[in-house]
C-alpha cells in the first residue's frame, strides 16, 4: 500500500527543505559565546521568509544544556550564549508543507562525543527507512547506536510525521526499542530526531512556556481573548511564539484561551537528571526502496 505524493506537493516539501538547509548553515555560524539568542532566533525566522518560505513551521527552538526542546527566546530577551551545548531546531513551510531539522552546536569544546551520538543515530535510522519498515525497527537502531557510543536515548521524546500545516502528526518515530510500531509506506513524510544524553534518558516539563498552538476552534467571550484569537488565526494549527504577538493584555488573553481549551502551551522540556542533551533531525519522504531527505 502506498500514499504517493503529487509532484507539486513534493516540490513544495523540497523547496522548504532547501531553504531550511541554507538557514541552518547560516544560523550555525552565528551561534557563538556572547551572541544573542534572540538575534539568532529572529535571524532564522526572518531569513527563511527572505529565501522564499511562507513562514516558520514553529518558532525557532534554541535549547541549551539540559533543555531538550521547546525553548525559544522571550520578547526583548537579553540572554547570550555561554559555554553551552546548544540545540538549534528550525521549521519552515512552503504553502503549509513543512521542513523540520535540528543540529547541536557544542560551545564547550568538550562534548563532541555527545553531539556525534545523536548524529550517528539519525543517519543510522535514515539508512533503515523504506516502505514496509516498522517504526519499532527505527527505534531499535537509534537506541543501539546511542548506547553503543556510551550515552542514553531520551525515551519519552520521539520523531513524528509531518503534514500540511501540522508540524507533529502520525506516525510517532521512537528513539528507543518498543514492542509495536507503525509500518511506513511510500509517501509518508516524517521527521526523525534522536536525542542523546549523559543523564537519565527522560525529560520532564520545565516551569515556563513561550510556545503555543491552536487546538480547537471555539467562540470566546472576552474581548482580549477574541483579539488574540484573530491575531493567531494565520498560524492555523502551527505553533507560534509569545514574542510574535501584539495583542494588549497578552498574558491574560493567553490564559483565557488556554482555560477555554482553544490553545495549548508547550513547556520547555528538561532532562530529568540535569544531563546534557544533544539532538539531530532531518525531514524525509519515504519511498519504496528508501527515502528522500529534504533537509540535507
């Protein structure tokens, strides 16, 4: 059974991937001790549009050290890079068709092996992909590769499918050995993203959130909430950053939309034992005999 994509859709995925690849390379060069996190994030988001993307598929994630994901700068953020292990996770879209990729930059100069563990697991997983492969097999390859290099995979983080205007969808791509997965078919678009750590191999929610997305279309009563709902309408189901928003009484409006189950928040994810985390990610289209990586 296949789910072959139309040629024009493939071209949009490839265009998004090509743009992301260039932005990723340029942004990597900007990640240096003393550089501004906010300036890097804004560069990523603006540069993608300059190169022809229709927008970000999600806010630029800049997660450091024991942070695994969902960290993005606040409005007016003064934070700068120090000797950090930095995960840069970028998403762009063309007409809703998404490219998602991440790299780890080691500013300490001491954790190259940790960086290599997630990268090696990613490429070993990519080599495994083709139509008919079960995602459980991919998870086993990722876990074995990371463990063989002396680290642990983060068991409760996964890769994912991507679809139009949906940054995370079925199927889940495990980063560890599981009993039952999903069978991939030609035309599936997935993002594989191994996370390696020298910690316990599990993440928990941190205490702050700067990223949100719409989960339901419901009427809301309060004027501030209605204004915010109108402002976030263009993002559709894609995540957005609090720093992108201009609505007055923003914190109050966000709280009301969360209480009404109209939006959800994405807390920063932190390694439970405080371990350092590395991440590597590519988006790919599954084919009958392999895959086409869109974000190389």
